[in-house]
């Protein structure tokens, strides 16, 4: 039983970590799309950093800010692009 646990637990942790990374990368694409929509409506990209941009996107009803932690993403205000480091 110990051998099975020694094999299964690290594998489970790897799968979970990969899923969390994939979700954050998908969220970065959602934020980039929302920033592009914001630019189309307002003529400028939202905010000067991740936190203010998330607040602006939420205020424009383009995202629900409760779903995004600014510390998880890198925001480039000049292009409105988001990445997950």
C-alpha cells in the first residue's frame, strides 16, 4: 500500500499543479480579451498596473474581479496584454 501511495501522490500533485497553471493561462487570455474590448469602448487600455486594470475591467462589466488575483498575472498597459509568469 505504501508503494502505491508513493507513486500516486506525487502524480496527483503534478496533475493538480498542471491544471492550476492551465487555468491561470486561460484566465490571462480572458483578461487580454477583456482589455481589448475595453480599448475598443474607451480608446485606452485599462489601468496602469494589474490591480487597477482588473478594477477598471470590473467597473466596465467585462469581468468579475472576484475571479482574478492581480498578483497571479503580469499586465502590460501599453498593449493591454496579460500573462501568467
